[in-house]
């Protein structure tokens, strides 16, 4: 694979998308949302459908990351929707097995990365993040519309790819294993247990801290170069000879960490999808603070 192959496969630049707006093989998803600070009153997570209805990239459909792609009755908050529920959503939106999906938001990219991860987990690797998202698109004077598209329903057949996801048992086994590195994508105050979104504060023992803010840069929060990303990971002990497991609170920032690892070609990385919300539920799971 050439030096730019991973980048071209995983990232869509705004100029490329502008040239492909009329391509019937592409489906664009607006997944803009709001994440309040950890020390703000609950709830912390919101979809931003009102922003979508005001203006979006032409042809884009909207996905509410807090409702559409989660399992509403699951015991762990923000659990990914079941295969059937997820496939039904994709089908209704006109996203089929034959489509390349381009996902965008207006933040650092972690909400968009959550859908990128979900699509890959359900066997649909033809998905890209829009580098710089909606803010970069608008800053460049590219077209926007309030018109809601109505694509024909499509067939989306989910096929679970287990290597993309781990649960608490695998994380417990990873603690103290020198061949595995746990990566906490939350802010340093959350990592140190000073503040938190869950009922308990702290981190998984032995984890290293790589906040999502270190993966992007500039006013539009575009992904850093592969060389810069690799330097950030390696400086924290995340090397290609170790299996990497990313986590955050709900597996959302963790998805952006996983995206960055895939971008630099890491051979063995997965998302602890339940993340802190799953970990803290079991009082037997150890926690570090400080």
C-alpha cells in the first residue's frame, strides 16, 4: 500500500467531496452533535438536528448520534445499536452495501469517527471522514442547503467484524500485559480522576493518556499528518509491536483514536466500545486516580 493509500481510503478532503457531490455511489451523513463539559449538569450529549435543518452539505442525510445509532434499552449508556437496528437505519437513509459513505461533523471529528467505527464493525469499510468537517466546508465557501434529500431505501447487510471491538474481559486481561497498551482519549483532568462523566472517576490501571485534542490541529481541527500522529503515539509507548485498545467514556473519542491508529497503519488496534460507562458498572473492575 502506497504512502497515501490509507489517507485516501479513510479521509475525504473538502475539494474531493465537492467534485463528487453528484456521484450516485456516495452517501453523505451529517452527524453534528453537542458534547457538554464533564463538569456540566447531565445530560452531556445531544444531537444537533436543528443545525442540519438550517444548512448542510447538499445530499447529506442526518444521523442523531445519541439516539439513532444506540441501543435504547441497553444497560450501558451509549451502547451501539444492534445489527438489526443499525441496518434498518442505514436502509431507511438510502445507505446500501454498494455505497461509499462520507461522514462529517463540526468538532474534532470524534462523533463522526463513532459512525465510521460502527460501519466498519458492521462490515462496511467504504467510509471516510470529511477532513475539517462542516466548518472547513463553509469557510471555503462551498455549497450548503436546507433541502432534505430523500434517497431510495437500500439494502444494508451487517456482518460483524469482531476485531474492531473489545469488551471488559479483554480489557481486564490487558492490564499488566506488556504486549497490550490501553489508550485513554479523554482530557487529562478526566484521566487523573479530577472530574468525570460517569458515577465513578478515574482511569483503567496502566492506561496512557492521549487526548483527542492532540490528534487534530488548526481552526478546522483537521487530522494531523501521519508522521505527527505516529510521533504522538510512540512518545506515549504506543508502538506497532503492541496491541492497542482505545477507550474514553462512551467509545466516541476512542473511535477517533482508533481512526488515527488506522491512519498510521497500526496493525492491531480495537475500540473498547463500552469504555468508561461499561468499566465503572462492575465494582470488581480496578480504577486508578491521580
